[in-house]
C-alpha cells in the first residue's frame, strides 16, 4: 500500500491523504458505504459510484455463510462477482461473530451456529484471513475480539491480549501481497489498554491500522476520548480507520482527531425508514407535513434524487410502500455523506477544517 499524507490541518489533527490500491486511489478522509452481502441495499453499483463513492465495504462473516468464499473466488473475486471495479475492504467478521447470542470464545477462535442450518462453525485468525484472501478485497482486516460495552477491565485486559495474539497469527497467515492487512486496536474505553494494543500492533508493521470496539453503545463523548488517546499511538504515515462510525457528528469529531477512513450502515438503513440527512439535520419523509412539499430533500444537493424529485413525491412513495422510495432515499443519503467528506477534504486543504466543522454542526445539530 502507498499512503501519502498530503496536508495536515494547522488547528487540529485532521489529515488529508491518498491511499493507492490495485483498484484505484482513495482520497482521504473517506466514508465507505457498506455492501454487507456484496450488494448495497436498494442501490446498483452504478448508483453507488455516481454518489462519489471511492471504496465500499463487504462482510466476511455473511459472505462466508452465503454464498461461500469458494464460489466468489470461482467467479473471479468480489470485484467481478458484484460488478464493482473500485477498491473494496472486507472486515474480518469479528464484530458480527461476537454479537451473536450463542457463541463460544476460546483462545484459538470462536465457535458459533450457522444462522440457517444450525451447524457449528469455527472461525480463527488464519481462517478469517484465508476467507478474505479468497474473496479478493483490496484491504482486509485482522480477526479480533470486539469487546462489549460496558465491561469489566479484567475482561478487557484478557480480550485485548487475545486480540494482540490473534493479530500476530493473522500476520503470519497472510500470503497475498496485493491485499493489505490492517491491524485492529482494541481495549474498550481503557486508555492504557488502547495504548498497549496500539504499540504492539505497530511493532508488527501493518500497512494500516483500525480502531475497533467503538459504536457499541459508549456514546459520542467516550468515542471522542477513545479516538483522542488512541490515534496518537498510530503511525502518521499509515492510514487510520475507525470501524463502524457513524453519524455525521461522529465523523467530524473523529476527523479532527486524525482518522482517515469510516464505514457505517446508517445512510442506507436510515433511508429505508424514510429518514433523510440534510445540512439542517435529519427529516422523516413519512411525516404528513411533506405531503404537499414540492421542494427537493436538500435544495442545493446535486444528487440524482434531489435533481429530479420532490419531498412530496418521496412521501407518496413511502406511504404507498413503493420499492423506489428506498432507492431514491438511499441515493440521497449516501451522496450526502460522500459530499460531506469532499467538503471536509477541501477544508483541510485550505486550512479551515475547524471552521468548517463548527459551521456544519451549528446548522446540522440545530435541526436534529
């Protein structure tokens, strides 16, 4: 991987960079739309591309269960299978596995039940890497233990040590040079554990680093603290990825603390429930106030939906339970996120990120 740091904001830790992969460049900071099952919900790859997406994320756990990595590999890998020619990141499946109600965690890996057949499945660091190598993503992730919140420090200590051991096993199992394996820093909300995990992973010299175990119920203030005392221990010349985050305010606060990459299901999940993002906060288009509202979702938005349709039309689609409602809403929400990221990059280049953040949040949170 080639990561080039282009600019640092003079008044914060915000960074402007570019990541080069086999399937193209990624301008950072960037948001990665989530295509869990090798598909964006309610969007075609062309529509995702048109929103400004540079990289998307798919899920190892779900693709291992359906349709299986062997089939994806036979199809030519994820890019060919899903018709996406840009960079792809796959997560290791750790978050999904550890959120299952019935699983058995051992020092070697995790046993869980197949969601359809009930068959026992075992996933360990080497297997998680092998699955991701077969899927063929550009960036793949270590298998780690995602620590729940809240938890006792004694549990977090044991879990963090396990994540460090598993990271070493992932590093040893990784064979494909054109795929870049990122380490994942765990440690819950405990600063000393985050610092230890980060330092041990940095010794292993991964091409990039992620902060995991956030967005698990700890809230924005704790998220800011965790990112604030973890990011400084990560190399400046490697990309930094905050997993599963999130809302616009989460992203802005984390960019300020030096994070380069983000992912979350929120834009499309909210879209399917008629919740749309605007610069003046979120709006719910099923509200009867929008029945005769002939303005676009966001008057100055350049997405396909806002260029062609009104709030009244989308209100009609949602109340009529038309599939098109989810498509048009998803296009807008993903565009909103990626346009925000483009504005963030511009503000860093111009040395005014702090001003941008304050202006954005003053408008967005007022209407929230």
